[in-house]
C-alpha cells in the first residue's frame, strides 16, 4: 500500500522541480530581455522588473534546495539574503521613480517590454497555479509560499504592462514610475514578511 503513495510523492516532487526550474529559466531569459528593453526605453519600471526577476531566481533556488532536503538553517539564511535583495530593490526603485517624476522625464515606447511583460504575466499565473496545487498535494509550505511569490510576480508583470501601455497609448509618461512604486510596495512587503517570519 505504501509503494503507490511513494511513487505519487516522487511524481509530485518531480513536478515541483520542473515548476521551479521552469521559473528559473524564464527569469534568466527575462533578465536579458528586460535589460535590453529597459535601456532602449529608459524605463524605471522595466529595470525594476528585471531586478525582481533576479530575486525570483534566488527564491526558486531556495525552494529547489528545500525540495532536495538540504535543511531549514540553510533555507533561513537564503531567505534572509533574498530579503536583503528585495530591500535593495525597494531603495533603488524609490529613488529612481521619485527622480523620474520630479524631473518629468518621459520614457520611450517599448514594444519589446509590452510583449515580454504580457507573456510573462500569463506564464507566471500558470506556474503559480501549478505550484499551489503541487505544494498543497505535498503539504509543503515552502513551495506554496513561493507559489504566492510567483503569483505576485504575474501581478507585477501586469502592473508594469499597464504602465507601458498607458505611456504608449495615451502618453501618460508618469505611469512608468508609478508602476515602479507598485514594485516598491511589493518589495517592502516581502522584506517585512521574510524578516518577521511571514515566509
């Protein structure tokens, strides 16, 4: 009776690894695409979302370590490092978004940024749903928590997309730094949850 349960658990663990490695690969590609898009459009929101993708790689790595059974102490240290990364992201975006608004700087249109964030939102929502299901089936709180981070990543992609579209369609240049502030809020929230034990 235990063999089918073991096979099922092994299958779920494999699913968890596939979901995390897919997240890692997508974000690794995303860093390059977003860097190109951010530089060409001089977009604070795209630059911030690229940095968020870098932090997402760290979060996925933490889950891969945890699924490999590497222990809670290492997981806690890694989560603290991710928290420091989010804090740095929040400071960068707060300064940059405020500077852009104060200077009245108008970012350029970014078809590449619009296309990438649109596809990323769909991919992140699909990955988040898979992580939620797999994490619940495994009763693994770390995978479920990282699934919520992936869901937020999809929402952030949608927020950045909205800012880019508004800038392109109706010339609302301030929508780009406003999307940067959305990322600041998310980063601060993640820092608070990591260091107060929310994760």
